[in-house]
C-alpha cells in the first residue's frame, strides 16, 4: 500500500523530472529526489522513484495519444491496413520503451536517493524540514520492516545493530573469561 507521503514525494520527483526534461536522464534526478525525500529505506525509495517515473510518463502518454490520433486520421484514407497496423505497432513500441525509460531510470534514481539519505542523515533531516515534512525519528510507522539483528543468545544488541563496535567492552569480556579459566584451573 502506498502512503500519502510516498505519493507526495513521487509527485515532487515527477514535477522535477518534467521541468528538467530537456536534460537527458532527468528521470534519474526526479527519482533520486523522490527517493531522498522518502528516506533511508532503499525499498521505499525505489517505490517512490518508480511512482515518480509513472507520474512523469502521464504527459508523454497524453502527447503520444494525441500524436497517434492526429496522424491516424490522415493514414486511414490512403494507406493499406497493413500500414496502419505497422504504424500502431511502432507507436506502441515507442511508448513501451519510453515507459521503461521513465519508470526504470526513476526507480534507479529512487534507490540511489534513498541510499544517499541513509549515508547523509543530517542532510536528509534538514531537507525534509525545509520541504515541511515531519522529521520525528521516533515515528514508528516509517521504520523498516527488517527484522531485528539482536543476539537472542546473549540478549544484547549486536555490533551490526548499533552500527558501532565497542572493542573495549569485548576485550574486557575476553580478559574476564581468561581470568575465570585460570581460577578454575587453580582450583583443580
């Protein structure tokens, strides 16, 4: 299910893609902006980017239908039916390629934008504040569905979960374990 915030991010990315459409690869930029606004989750960023690409495709689709309608009026009177079918096939093929171009590159941009949001959390927070989005880090509805990386055996957070590895605590634990081993050897 797509949330309203994701749709708003996709519309922002699509508007930027259309405004910058004179630049090759503008769909990547629009998708990257949508993914960056969506947040550090790459999957959610890719979805926002793909939606931005689909929204960007709508004006191209309208122009394609208009072009096909105008050109087909002149073709029906003097061209054999095979020519009309060939022309229709070419128009649909070009439209499909344009769909893959806009949605695919926007999806890629969305993934890259979410990756950048994860790498630069302060910039992501400030950008969201500038746009006017809520930046509450305790918002549980925006958390990733990824499973916890807790060590069930020991009951503490693993180094992967916190992102920090406290080697001094681990070294102290190893030293304490060695001392227990020495004490147990002396008792025997």
